[in-house]
């Protein structure tokens, strides 16, 4: 196998536009509705430029070795409608929530994306890997007796798309990216019933080929909870930071709705409480996936596999350090932080 870079390769870029309407409501509550449009150009993808020629089986470069070319010919289009509610009712209770309606289409999900047919781009433009149609994020902070702070954080989202493949390599690319055909004759042998109808792993020339990322995985539910208490000592601070510690309702907003809705920025939203003291010792327990709900990971899209439509691993979860991991379902973390 040989990997090459296209001589005309360009850096990908995204053109984004947005419009937002924000309204101040009673009880220190803010409602904002934002529409964003993103258009990506020169997105990276790859192709086998030495696949056997249709009809003749001859190799364009003479040898049977695959030649994978990195290209920047992909496109990406996304539209999002984001509703954001942020309420800081008093110094002991605040909450936030986001709802995102999203549609993302592309003909690539990155440099590792190869077309099903190396000599045809038909069906390659379809749902992007980021095409999660609905996402709800909600959380807050509640100060209990003895200044113990509870910070729940809930994420509920619909399923992500996945590619459905035929499980064979009819084009000789060694990649097994070929997709099945949409059967028109239910009496044909070898057809497989799926959520997309009857699919043919060995499609005839007259059958339409299933589009990229036509599968749709299950949704995800994650409930996190943080319980913490901060001990302050060493005299009081002076300045704006001390005022924010005394009056959390006047502190800055919880963050960008797009970032928060995508599940990032967790630490800034449910961080440990502070006090107006010069030194602060925070002790907290974070419970990730409090409900112990099993969220499946990547879905197997090979229709000839006995695991088709299933996952054989857990979904990735953000840990406290910002990295993704799937080695556990529910996780408890004890944290100690000293701030000065």
C-alpha cells in the first residue's frame, strides 16, 4: 500500500454565519435563540486511485498495490437552531438548559473516509457524522445546608448516523467500503432485512446503492452529579473575584451555547464553589453516569455480520481531564483542589 498527498491539496475551512435573539426575563433569567449556518470547503477525504478499472480489471498504475490519495475535495453543510435558557435565581440556586436542532450533511467525515465505489461519487453526499438531530443539555447548581453544593448535569441526544456496508470488496480496493443495493425484487436470494428496507449485499447493476451514513444509531442519556464543599480561610480577597464569590448571580454566564450543547465545557459549568476567602480548599465527588445507563458505542454497519446494527463497546465519555474514554460505565471521582 502506498499513501500519497494530492498536489492540489488545500487546507479545509468553514464559513459560518449566525443570528441570535436574546431576551431578559424575570428572576435573573435569560432566553436566547440562535441560528447558525456552517459551510465547509476543501474537507479532507481519501480515494484509492489504483483500483481495478471497471470492465477490464486492469490497474491504472500497472501494479496491483493500492494507492491511497489524500484529497481536499470534500464539502460540509450544517444548520443549527439553538435555544438557551440561563437562570441565576439567587446565590444558592442557578440552572441552565440548551436545546439544539441540528442537520449536518457532507461527503466526508475526515481523511479516513473513502468512497464506496472508487469510480463513482453517487450517494457519497449524506448525513455527516455530526448529524445528531436533537440534543438537550440541562444542569444547575444548588447550595444546600452547610454550604454543600450539588451540581447536576444531564445530556439527552438522539442517535448518530453510521455507514452501512455490504461486507465484501467488489471493487478490489481492500477497504470493504462498498455499500449494499436497495433490493427491488424481494424474491432474490441473500437479501437482508434492515431498518432501511431489504438490502442486497451483492447488488445488480440496476439496483440503487444505499447512500453514505444511512444507518441511525440509538440515542444517548447521561446524568452526571457533582457534590462539593469549599472551605475558605486566610482572610478575604479584594476586587471583582471576591464580589463574584459573594454573589454568584452576578458572575459571568456559563458559556457559549454551541460549546455547552455539544457536551464540552463541563468543568466550567459545574466547577466547585468558591468563597471570598483568600485561600480555598474544595473537596468534591463527581459521579459520571449517575443512572448507570448503558450508552452503546460505534455501531457495526456490516450487514453480513451477526453483530450488524449493534455495538461491541461503550460510548466515549468525557472524563475530568477533558479526554474521552470508554473503559467504564459509571464512574466516581474524588477531587481535591486548593486555590489561592
